[in-house]
């Protein structure tokens, strides 16, 4: 600290006034404004009065501490009194005294920048500081000497003059208070006007939000209702075109096949359009569709660079995308990968003040996945918080969080999207160092329903018979011939089960009961003749009609081994159908009632019951109810949405009538069932056959499962 500017000995009330005067004069010389001069003078006056009153006197020293912009006026009040007993309570504001002791210290502390008190039985020292205004410049020894000379020349004012000066200060203070009060009143009026505007705005926003909610409800209701109207004809078109292309009712010419292909392609395009519209409702229900397609990482990085570069407004921060041209193409949903990376990079931009954000991509160690990394030099994340950031609506409290806005859903959504793509997100971070977010996705997207697809494939390989169709076992190692047989019986009362060799045929005969057997004697290296002998000698298979179909003339030998019919390859559809009807007629008898207002839907359902069933049809619920009471069918298949009487209303009426109460019912619908509808059907034990199964080609399998559960068989 520089030498004192001057000091004042306090031994009387007059000295207290003098200390106040000197404080005002010195602060004025140092460039303090009038208000700060009054504050400093008042603080010195209070401390000097305490020294005189409670310690019998003391000494006030004025000096300047520090250098440059950190200079401050330092004022020390030193006395040799008994000290301050309850100093902590006084400084804490809890001390109460009838004499006013302690009030001066608290008042002075509020007026100055700092106030320190050191007190003991040997005396008390109070040190007060006030930062010198910047406009005063550097205060050196010469300036201090000039201030001391000026104060000495000015001399001491008499007490009356000091009282007048204090009155002037009070008037100035009152005028400043009045001005500020008027300013505060004006601001309050402005705030009231603003508040009224905000309230009106909130009311308008509430009204708009209500309109949006109603519009959203109408949109969801529209999508729900229109899904049935759109999907029903589209399902019919796709299913019927599938039957035509599958040659269910005969071969097509090349031109006909091309025309049907155009029809099917147009229907598929429209179906995809409907699916895209319905995705809006699925997103609201938490269902997100993954659409994998091939893309290159360097192209994705280029799009992200162009998209995010405008957000890079900090010149101290760089966004770097490393070259990814060496990576192979990725088969996944590019839009969702882009959405995840956008979120990670946007977060890095928000929480990184300087340095760089580096985005990289590399192959995983096993070569089956792509690993994207977003590395930043930001504020980092504490280890205990790294799990919290992936929880919904979680935002960590930090100095940058207050400047940026967010919902706390970005990272949780990104992790769910990554899991939906078959991958995941990990984070490594340290406070003050930065973070590395890693996104790993498979190089080739594997759908979530892989298990269902594998089970479906296994069902195709292991084969499960359709109870509504008669089984024909074909023993032939010619794949083209087997395909031709399947085409010939498509849409008939029969189904083909193929065995590539005799061993396979023996195994299948342990599991199924065929109506007939078609054998190529050349199958399995010529083992077909031996198999014919086995069939004739085995009591369990001796009754089976055998059709021998060979590329060579095998008529005489085949008849000697008991063949019911013989033909040369290739056989045509008419011969196979007539021969099977002659030697392996399928038992008829089970009565099926189909109730649906859509002609195409009834036709498609009828194709599932071509063998072993007597089918009747009704166009609405009322007609279906009347036919059910008259015919007493073995099974009723009905739609839900129908004119005159809905499917549910018809089911209720059937259950109320003792004559129809026991008839099994299957609901076939394209409508998305409401929870209460699903609960009602489940309560009544009614299975559902989705009409979408016709489009997917799984209707026969689904019906087989339902028929097995209801006990209906051919």
C-alpha cells in the first residue's frame, strides 16, 4: 500500500465532522461521482463516530492500494478501545442493541465495496475499500500529493457548513430517489401493459392449441376410418393379382402377365402411399417404421456438413468431417442415421465453446458394423451423469445449459432410434476435457422380425399341411417338375408335398396321410421302383393310389407294381386334376358361411375353402344372421364393418340364440381393432384373420392355425 494521503485524529465530535469532510474531499479528488462521495463520507462518519463513542477516540487513515485498474481507496479506522464483544453477531445482522451499537458497521459495509473488522481487547481496526473509478486513470504518488495539498489548502469547514453540505447531499439523494421512483412507476406501467399483452397472447395460444388438438383428433379419426376404406380394395387388388400371377385358375399369356403385373405394381405403389399417410398415426402411437436402403457414408457426411455448417457461428470452433470414402455402402435407414448424428453434432455445437468437433466413421473390429464418432472439446459430462442424459426430459445443470434450450428428449430418442436400427449409442466423457459419443449400427440392417421370418421359413422347409386340402405326395428330384405340379393343383382341393428322394418320402409318410402318391421311378438314382414295391407290400400304404410319371415309357412295369395311373412327363393340369379326382376324391361336407359386404373379400375367402367344404355367402350382418339360423354352418367367417348390422352385432345375436350359440366364428377384417373391440372378441374367444394376410400370402397358414384351434378339418 502507498503511504497515506493524510490522517485525521478523532478525539471529539468536531473531529468526526472533520473526518467526514476529508473523506468527501479525497474521494472527489480521486474522481468519484457525487453519490459515491456521499457514500464514502457517510461510511467514514459512522465508523469515526463509533470510535469516538465506544473507544474514546481513534485515528482515520486515507490511502490508495493496488495498481492500474485494481486501485482502490482504502480507509482504516484504528482505536485503542476495549474491542467489540459481539462482533460476529453484529456482522451477521442478528445483534440487537438499545444504544444502536452495530448499526453503523452494517450501514458502512453496505456503502463500501468491502469492510473488514479486526477487534480484540487491545483495540479495533476497521478497513474499508472502494474501487477507484476507471476515468481517474492511474493514481500515482504525484496525484496523491496533489490531492493532499488541495485538501490542506481547503482547510476544515465549520460545523454549520458541514450541516449545510449534508443537507445538500440529502436533497440530491431525495431528488435522485424521486427520479428513480418515477422511473420505477413508469416501468411498472410498462410491465402491466406487457403482462396484459402476455395474458392475451396466452389466451390466444390456448385457443390455437385447442384448435390444433381438435384438428389432430380429426386427423387421427380420419386416418383410422379411411384406413379401412383404403386398405380393403387395395388388399383385394393385391390378393387377386397374386392369385392370377400364381396361375390359380390357369396359365396367363405373356401379355396378360405383363398387364396384371402393371396392376399389381400400381396397387403396391398406392398401398405404400397409404402406409406413409398412416405412419403419422403410428408415430403418435410410438410406432416408427424403418426403411432400409443402401447409402454411402461420405454422401451422408456431405449432407450433414451442408445442413449443420450454418449453425457454426463461433469462429473459435471448427466442425470437421473426416474422409469416409473407403467405407463400403451401408444398408440401413439413412434418414434415421442422419437424425441421430444431427442430434449428437447439434449437442456438441451447443456445449463446445472453442476447439473442434470431429465426426468420423470406421468399420468395427469384426467388420459387421459401422462406428460413427462425434468428438468434441466441450465442457464434458461427469461420470455420475452419463446415464442420466439418456433419460427422458433430463437436462444437466451447467453454465451453458442456461443459454441453450432443449426438451431433454434428443439423446433418449437417438438411443431408441439406434436400437431400432439394431445398434446403440455409448459415451465417454470427462469434465473440462470433452465428450465422445459413439453410434454403432450394423452394416446391413436386420429387421426386428427376423425371428418371425425365420420361423416362417422353417415352416416352409419343414412343411405343415393345410387341413382344408387333400395331400398329394410327390417323389421327384426334378425341381421344375415339382413346381409344375404345384401350379397344376393351385386353387384346387389338393396340395403338394415334395420329397427329393426315397428316404425323404419314407420320413414324410410317418408324419402325413396323403390322398395319393406321384412317383418318378428315376428319383434318387432310380430308387423309385423299389419305393413302389415298398408301398404295395406295406399294409399302412398298400391302399394309397400311386401315379407313376416318368420321362421314359414305364407303363407295363408300373401297372405290375400296382400303379393306379401312368403318364409321360410333362403332364398337363387337366390330366392331373381328373386323375386325382378319380383315384383320390376328397370328402366334402363341412359347411362354411362367409359374411362380408365386399365381393372381392368373399371371393378371396372362398379360395381358402375350395377343398372339403361347402361354402355359402351373405352380403351383410342381417343376411348372415338369417342364413346362420337356417343352415347351422360348421363355421362362420365375418367382417366387422358391414351395413344394416355390424359383425359384432351379428355375433351378439348369434350368442343370444340357443340354436346358433355354439357355432364357431372367425372375424376377418382389415380394420385396426379398438382396445374395447379386441377385449370383446377375446372375451368371447373369437379369433381374428387379418385381411392383410391375403396380400402377404400368409392367409392359408393363418387359417390353418385357426381351423386347428376350432376343430374344423376337411
